[in-house]
């Protein structure tokens, strides 16, 4: 039991189910390609290992690199950098985002892979890119997931 005498909520099997997804579009593949191209060009071990690409409502693609430095308790994620580029570029809405990780030299696989945003980025994306889709890898295929599905039951402050 818990110290306050209450019982913890039971774990539900549905919480562990993979998120559903829809197939990506040609525009989404261009987003994946932009992120892969950036990290392939700029990868530096212990400096940059993830790149992100976002597509604004204008259709324009913005990219950003992970900054492997620890400011406070976390490094600066590529998603935040790419999203900041889009905001600085005047985008009012974000349609899609993807992040790609470059393998480190000691890893067996040598392919860049699409990765899921961290928890901090999920929170940031639901705030600054509400309604956008996130491109993820499911069963070796890229799929589109609504950003809100990555952070279920999100806390919302009510006035």
C-alpha cells in the first residue's frame, strides 16, 4: 500500500499497447529525409546525435540539431531547436515533426533511425505544435501519430 492509505490504480494493458498510426505521405518522407540529411552531415559524437525537422503550415521545412550539453538537468533537444526555427520563421502552426538519431561509432547498426520525442519534448509539442503529427517508427515502417496521443491525460491549467 501507499503511505496515505490509498491504493495505487491498477495497471491497464491498454497503456502498454503500441500507438496506432497512419502511413506517412510524400511530404512526410521529405521531412524524414531532411532530418536524416542534417544529422548525416553534422553528426559529432558527444555533441550532435539527433536532428529534427518540422513542417510548418506554409509547407516550409525547418531543421534543428540536438545540443549535447547539460543546461540545468537536460541537454537541448533537436525538437526544441527545430520548433524555435519555425517560430522564428513566422510559422503560426506546425503540421508535422520527426526526429532522427545517428548511431554512435560503437553501435552495431549504422543506419540513422527515426526516434520518439522525450517526455519534455512531448509536453512542449502539445503546447507549441497542437494538432501536429509526429512521425514514428512502428514495425519497421514510418507512421503518423497525433502529437496529443504521445501525452495522454495531459495536465491543463484552467483559469
